[in-house]
């Protein structure tokens, strides 16, 4: 999984982290999307994972990523109950503020936004292992490890995330690094304390895909994967203006 991979290695540049980020965010987009029946596809309801974390993103030998462990997933089918909607489930470290508070709006979009908070933490884990961005990365750190240690209680996480509103540190060197500024913005918008302000999975896919293409194009131009000076920090207009697509995730 991504956690084990991050523990055992660092990345010389952002090529692999961007590609992995694209793959798992696209997986979340597929889960979250409701596909209406048509000639090519049968109906697929929206699904919330509810325990998204780096342990649950598996990596194949070719470094393609797949989301795993759907034991807590909720399926949102029209006119049907979605099953156990107990709000305070998942891994404490990755719980969104509203989950820690026990103040969830029990709607489809509310559960999808919880996944996106956790998505931001996994993005941070990958970025923190890039030696060209944070030289040297040092030992692998879980999100909030400095604040709550390795085995936080629910109260520890409530104090850090809800009351103090702490989030993983985004070093200034990340914001000054070509290509990383937009990823920092994406993380901050996904772990926003206000759940309704968080980005949807489709918006994260759009942003990361654009950055990945820019990275690959830059590497091809320079023949040097470590040279990221040609990567623009400015996102395309569509990705800048898209704040939330939870109301338009359905696919015809």
C-alpha cells in the first residue's frame, strides 16, 4: 500500500506522487459518481468509502494504484436506505472534523466530503516523501504524528483537528517549488474545516491530471525528470473556478 511504500522509499521528483495521486483520486471519483443507466452501462449508485487512508490504497508491482477495504462503505441508491449510517467510523487519524465532533449531516454529499478530507491527508503523505521538494524527507511521518503520536485517542484527534484546527504542515519550500503550489492549494481546499467548501473528487482529478501532464511534458522537453522549472503553478481556468461538483457528479 501507499503507506508501506512511503515508509520504505522517497521519490526523486514529483512524477510518481502525481501519477499515484491521479489514480486514487480518479478511483474516488468513480466511487462517488452516480452512473445513470444507458445503452453502454447499467446503473451505478454513488458510494462513500468512509475509511480512506494510505493503508487502503494498494499498489501493484507496476505502481498502479487501487482503492481497497470497503467494509465501512455506504451505497446511496435512490429510495433505499443506505445501511448503517453511524457517523463516527473509520480511522481516527483520518477522520474529518465533523466526524470527530459527531456533527454529520447524514446526506450523500456529506459522506463524500468526508472522503475528500482524508484524500488530502494521503496527498500530503505522498508529497512529503519527495526529496526534490523537501530535502531531505527524513523518516516517514503519518499525518498529525508530531501532534498526537502513533496511537491517538478520539479525544487527541478532537483536540488537534476540531478545537485547534491543526492540519499537516505545508512547508514554505513546497509553495516555492515549481508545480507544487497548486497541489498545496488542493490539499488545503480538501481538508477545509467547512465541509461544504471542500473540493469534489472530480475537481481533484482535473487538477492533478493537469499537473501530471505538465510534469511529463516538462520532463520530455528537458530530458531531465528532476528539472521542473517549466511546470506552471497557475491552474487552467476550469480547475481554478471549480470549487465543488458534488451536485453534478452523476454521469449520463
